[in-house]
């Protein structure tokens, strides 16, 4: 398989996908969708395609089922955690759906940045969204307790939590206890036991709990699933997911830059977004005794050894979950969506600190507790496997999903390669989707053509089973592209889902109020949620499955063993969790 595609091959693959989507739509084959209930009006929207420039709230609202928002008042929302991910979410929220009335962070520098934003990139800042005097309108807090004490004065209805992983569950519990709905960033929690506690707490309080796996709200993935569900790829046996980075370049700071940092916590050896210098302002505001006070009564579980661990929490085994939690969870979530939201059968893999650490001269090369390279293999049930839930009896029907993430090479674009017996689909960087046909060995000449340079149409779309066909000329024209707009910046959130997940969360809050201030997680006789249209698409039970997939891989790599997933782990009512049997004891 190609490590990368040429610009010409990408153009062909993109046109192939647009052509296939158009052919399938015209043939009436766009059916089982990601949309709640498979509403045909939402399918009709995709029949004309979603152009990159048209992926705006109204388009996503129609497709994902919250078009009735018009006329509602924005949900008064506070953002807890205003660092890197919090900055992205603040920059992408829609004030018509979520009115930011307060922000909260224990780091002073984060609170400053959330208003000012950054010159380039997705962290636009509140000043850009609400005006230069945003800080006069939006309250700022340095502790969750202070924020919640003012909830009535603020008129607060909901919170968005984007704090370090080990603090997700205590903050969620506090906010639910305060009567607030919660959208918490992924990964859901540091352990599966704590995920289950969050689900049960939300159910006990009758409040909404959403988790920020944004691919559930991506129009790119939605339309890709429309095409995949027609079967044009044939028998899918392998998904290759990857997210590689290169952080092996030496870091250099000027004297003026060094003057801003608390040098007792060291400076990075390499340029690495997870191993950052510690600002003096944060170090001064957060000595160990202050961090202990802020640890929700349990410093060993919810606290940080020092401000250095707080700033670099993603590389801490206690505070974070490493590459699988931060990157792999996205890709395995996508793989699960592609395979029909099935749970994996087993996982094995190799991970370790293969690059960072201490060099022979004793220099700290961005040392960390978490792995800097992970190479994981999952076994998922195919459609005829007994575990697929479709009545199949073929235990050999297994789909192999591989995931790799390293810190020393980023030659390939991150994304997911979906490989079927009749074609391949590549979802690249949450921004583009490409489609290629396999060579047809039953045909001769041009009709047999396949590969990266072959143009395709979809035959049989009007009556027979859809199939990719080689063509020397384009068919009746594809649907409009929904991939990243030509000339748009590298960071293009039009199809990424961040804004959509927050809009839908606000919609669910208003629906909850229409239902008399109650929400039920009750299921019908088929195990389907009775009130799915009131619940976020990535509610706690969905997100817990993603956490199980990511965190169990860490356990498999740590113990160098193949772990078989157990059904009880995915049941929030069961106390069975993978860490009971497989977690490596912490030193």
C-alpha cells in the first residue's frame, strides 16, 4: 500500500468519492445513515452533497436532527479548562447555541490566552468572538468550587470540561451535583471504573452527559458512511489507522523566552507539544501546596506532583493515558463507527519509550512516563461473526484493525485506510476522503482497471447491487465535495465536528427542558435507547466503549499479552472492568 499519494492521485481519489456519492444518491442507494433514526429528509440532504463552504450550522443541524433550534435562547455555558483543547472548543463554539458566561482554569496563563487567542490556528479567543471587551462580560475563575458557587448568579445551565484526563470524573460529579449538564472532553476518564461512575451519576441526577469524540458529528465521516454502507468496497477485512508525529527536532529558546519560564522545571530538549516549558506565572500561582488544595480531596488520584506535571500531564501515567488516550481513541472510535459500532474482540501490541529518555551524557531528552511509540492490533467482529449482533455464526469473520503512533516520523498523513475486497477508502486528517477501486480480474482491458490512478463510476446504482466500475469518462457528475475547501488553511474545522457537537449538546439541553427537566436512559426490548433523539450522539455509554478500547490497549502493551474484551466491561451497570484483571500496578 502506498505510504502517501501524489497530488494527482489525491485528485482522482477525491473525484472518485464525489462521483460515487452522486451515483449512489441518484440510484436511491443512500440508506442506513449515521443520523439518528435514519431520517429520510437528512438522507435527501446528502443526495445533493454537502459542499465545504456549505457545512454551516443549518446544514449540520438538518442532517444531525437539530434544525428546530431556531428561536431558542442560547444555553448559558461555562468552559472549565482553557488550555490547548479548551481553546479549540471555545474558538469553535457557536454563540447562537452556547453563550459563554464564564471560564475557569487553575493556570493564569491559560485564562489570559482564552481571551486573547492565538495569531494562527484554531484557538481564536473570546475577544474575537465576543468583542474586545469580552473580559468585562465573561467571568473568570481559578477553581471549580468558586465557579459553581456563582452558578445561580451566572444563570449557568451547562459546562464544557476540557481539563487533564485524571480530573474529568471529579469535575463532572461536582457539576452534575450542581444541577448542570456536562459536555466533557475525551478520553472520558482515566479508568473504566471512573467512566461507569460518571454514567451512573448522570443517570441518578437525570442530567445530560456528553463526551467530546467529535467524529460522531463530522459531516465528512457521515457522508463516508453513506457510501460505505452501500457495500461498494466489498468485504472489509482490514482498517489501517495511524497518527504519526515528528518531535525529534532540537528545541531552542532565546534569552528573552527563557526569562518567561520557570527554569527549575527544565526546558524541552526537543520541540514537543506534550513536553512544554513551565511559565513563571503558573509556577508562582501553583506551588505544590496549592495544587494539593485543588485536588478534589484526593491528591494521589486527582492531583499533580508539581506544576511541571500539570503542564505536561499528557506524558504522566497518573494524569494522562498517553498516545492511545489522546490520539488512538479518535482513530479507534472512527474504526468502530465504520464497522457498525461493534465492540472489539481482542487487542495485542507493542509500546514503549523507544526514543525519549536520558541520553548517555545524562541529559533529559523530554523524558516521560507514557509510551512514545505504540503499535497495536485489534480483532473486530465482521458482519457474520456471532458478536456482530446480526445473527451470524461465522467465528472466523474477523476484521483486523491496526493502529500506530510514533513521535519520530510524520511522512504519512494521519487518518484511516479502509480496505475492502473491491475498493479502498482513505479518510485523511478529518478533512478529505478518497476512493479507489481494486482491479477487476473478471474483466479485460480498460474495464479491469483499478488502483490509485483509475477513475470510477458506480454501476448497478439504479437497480442492482452497487459496484465500482472503471470508466474512461466521468458519469453524470458527482455530488458536491464536502472535503476541505481549496485554498483554506491547514486547520479547517468545517467538517471536523467540534462546533456541531456543541450545537447538538445545546439542542439536547433544550429538549431536556421540554420534557419537564428529566431525561431517561431507558432502552427498549431491542436494546435501543427510547429517547435517543434527546441524548447526545456520544453519550456516556458510547464514550465508555472508546475508553475501554484505548485503555485496554495500554494494558496489553504493558503486560505484552493479548487481552480478550469481556461483554461486562461495556455494561455500565456491571462492576466488571478491565483494570481489575489487567492493569499493571503503579509503582
